[in-house]
C-alpha cells in the first residue's frame, strides 16, 4: 500500500516522476529515496512536519514517509509564522523539514534502537490542514486505507492508461495535490512536477505539451485564467481529462471550456473524504446543468435537510483537535475502524437528482436570508457570470 519500493520492483523502468527535462523511472526514484527511508526507519519518529513545496527533494521525503509509515504533517509553504506555529503546536511536532530539504531543521534525524514496524492500513499516513468555513485550520487525519480507497475510486472512474501522466500544479499541502501523488503511486504512473512559481497559463500549456501530460487537476480560477490568456488556445492533444473542482465552477465557465473542446470533468470533494466524492464519469461528456458528478465507486452520498453527507472508506479518521466541532458541536470521527460506517456532514448545500447526479450550491453557512427566502450566493454569482459581460462576481449579504 503506497509503496515506492514495491513499484520499483513491479515496474522498474516505468516513468515515475518528470521534473523539468528529466524523467525518473521507479527504479531510479527508489534509489534516491532508499537512503532516506533507511534513516527514517531508525529515527523512532511517528509524525514529521513537512513544508510541502513542489520540488524534487520534498517529494523524495514524502515518498520516504509513506514508505516507512511515519505520518507526514503537510505545512503550506506560503504560511506565515503564526499559521505554522499554530499547526506545529496542534500536531505536536518536534521535527520539521523545510521546502527543498530532506533533513529536519536544526540537525540530523534522531536514531533509536526500537525495531521498525511496517505500517498498517489504519495508520495515519498524512495530516492535511483545511480551514473549511471557519477560517481556523483543522488538521485532517487521513489513513493509508482512506488514501488507497480514494485512489481506487478515482481509477474506477478514469481508468489508467499505460502512458498516463498527471500534472501536479496544485499545492502539495492541499488534498488536491497530495491525492495526485498517492493516486499515481497506487497506480504506478507518472507525476509531472510543475516548478514552484506563479501560475502562468502559457508556460503551463508548454509544459503539458512537452511532457505529454494526459491528466490535469485545476480549480475554477486556474481554468478561467487559461481560457482568458489566449482566446484562440486549444487543449494539447495529449490531454484526455481535466478535472475541475476545489470550488464551485460557474456553469458558463464549464460550458465555454467544453465548447473549446477542453476535456473537462467536473468534480466535488473535500479533505475529509481524501479529495473526490462525486465526479463526472469519464465516458459521459454531457452532464445535467449545474451538476458536479456521480458519487464515485465505494462512496455513498445522501442529502438530508439540504446538507450533503458522505460515507465510505475514503473518510478521514478524525481531526487533530477537539473531539467535537467547535461550530456545530457535531461529534467527529474518533474510531478509525468504524469511520466507514458513519455519515459525515459536509456543511455543503446540495441536492441529488433522480439519476444520481449531485449538485452542490455552496456552503450552508453562506446562505443569505432575505424577505423570508434563503438565497445561495453561488447561484446568484452563476447567473451573473452567465451574462457573458461579467468575468468575476462575489455575492454577499448586507
């Protein structure tokens, strides 16, 4: 499960990582990661903070942590000291590795005589911080079981092709970025690494073309910038799917992208469900207006009192912090082995159509109550953007 060593044995000559003009096979990447794994197995550590930039050294350490079963606590490289200190205290971190390094700040890895034990499926593989609708970071504990289940669910929808390469242009500290790494590791396919710099549409298109990227994950803002940068731009021929999620995508944006022959697949997910919950099937290019997709295999979705709720093996194992949500007082998942049996309330408002398609209209906490009516800002924004004369819209109550 999530083993680079296994991949290096099963597919030694298959490309694992594309960095610039260099292509590393699984054997070559394992040869670089193996010494780090050896040191970590003798460290006695259970949790390591990783400032997760998009660079080769950071990825080497992430692969090593997954191999040894040491939990990777992902810290965003753009966080300020206050945010990083808060996450460090919450996760009780003694060792932090900064972007581009493989050894912790302030000294080498510790050593111990304790015997290393192979990780189990319920061990926490990573902690990913999400602010949700509260603005306060929460550390979401994701087990190896959950990440593998999410990888299998994604594969069931997209299927793997021998030449697949997934471009990593989303921050690695977000579940969208981490899940690209874990999906490709589980499927033993290649990750294409976008350098850590600003989002430049022209440069990214050149990168996709030069690396023959087949899969790409984008948030709506990134897609908007791609389409606006060059109106005559056509998608690179190698691309077979572009997943758009992470925020509500305006209907007009998706329609424009599809009219320009971009292979768009809308998707909805959250950190607590290891990324994807519902995604447009790869073999269905037409979707009901406003719908984000069908629940992925192994993921159950229901809507109760207008709230989207999720159940399945991809669910998280609880938060780092309190045993109850400070906002809703909703009990959180405390027993990882029972988490697949519980429904998790996402606090997202949505509906399920008779054909099973999920529509998400925004956060329940963002609803504007006016004149006895409940108005979802995202729906109003969508209508404004559909005019074609407005490029950005933000609706709020006054």
